[in-house]
C-alpha cells in the first residue's frame, strides 16, 4: 500500500532537524491502562500537551513498504514527560506497516478503519487524551500523580504499540512524539488533513463513485496521491458496478 508513502516521507523530513531519543518496543513495559477514560481535573494536572493556543497534531500513516517502516519503536523529539514544566506543543504521529495489498480496496479500507479505531482503546492512567479529529489535534492533560509515579513517553508509546499490534494486519508500529518548540506543527497538521482526505477518498471509491476523473471532485487529491487512481481503476477492472 503506497497511498500514504509521500506523507511518511514529508513527515520524516519535517523531523529531520531534530535528534530523537529512540526506544525499541518493550511489550512488558507499558503504562498502566485503566480501561476507560479518566477525568484529570485541572487542579490535579501537572501540564497539558498540545493545549489550545499551542501547536498540536495527530495522525496515523500506513504503508506496506519495509523501507519506510521496519521497527516497533518509540521516537521522542523534545523533553520527556518528567522534564516538562508547563504546557507545550505536541504531536503524536504513528507510522504503521501493514500487510495489505492495494488490489483489494475493501480490505484496505476496512483495515485502515479498524486500526484507526484502536487509538480509542488506550487509556493510560493520569494521561487524559482529548482528540479533536475535525481539526486534527490531540490534547493531553497529565496528572501530577502520574509524574510522581514515573510516567514516560516510552511507557505510553509501548501502550500504543501494544494496542496497534493487536490487529494482525499491523506488522510494525513506530510511534513518534514531538514536544520540542521550533518544529513545524502547522505542517504536521496539514499532513494530518491530507491523511484524512485520503481515507475519505477511499470511502467515496467504495461507495461506488464513477471512474470519470474529468468530472470528479476528488481529482486534486488523486493527482497528488500516488496509487489512488490505480486503486480506483482496479475496482473498475474487477467489474464492480458504478
Ligand atoms: S481516480 Fe479519478 S474518478 Fe477515481 S476518485 Fe480519483 S479522480 Fe475521482
């Protein structure tokens, strides 16, 4: 699957100027999960990641190319949770290598949706995540108690990787956290929007959109995204009705 490959390359180049801390996935070293969302009150909060007025971006990109994603790994650009002293910019970007081929568009779509859903199944203790999918942000309130208990991005990253890897289609997961000032969070947010446009285009294709590119409202996305047209015309070749 190559639909998201150019976004993976763009994301890597946005981060190129930083030197991350890196940890390999350690399955036994996740942060405690409380199984449902927790309310961290403002008075109990140490700080917020990606709070309003701060940069914030959240997205997941998929590929089948091991040259782009080949490890289960956590990368951190910026201070770790116990080093942060006040509200900071925040991005969480997930790169997944999946074992799905483009020629079965329904399977591609189903796998993407299943995997996107998995992100709602991580509830780390003292780490209250609020997603705003409509503006591609993620805001996290971290409790003072979690800081005292030793919370870290390594442990949170392990929790996410464990959740993603429950899906047998996920072969590798790299979770990237960005907390340092000076990165282009706006560009990351633009990437998040493009990723969502790709998924939405897939939805329309599956709904039986006509294969006439000259009148198609999605042409801009398809012109930009490698593999999208091939995927759509593949549907036609297999005799699907439009
Ligand atoms: S391949 Fe052509 S018809 Fe299909 S979604 Fe893209 S622009 Fe539209």
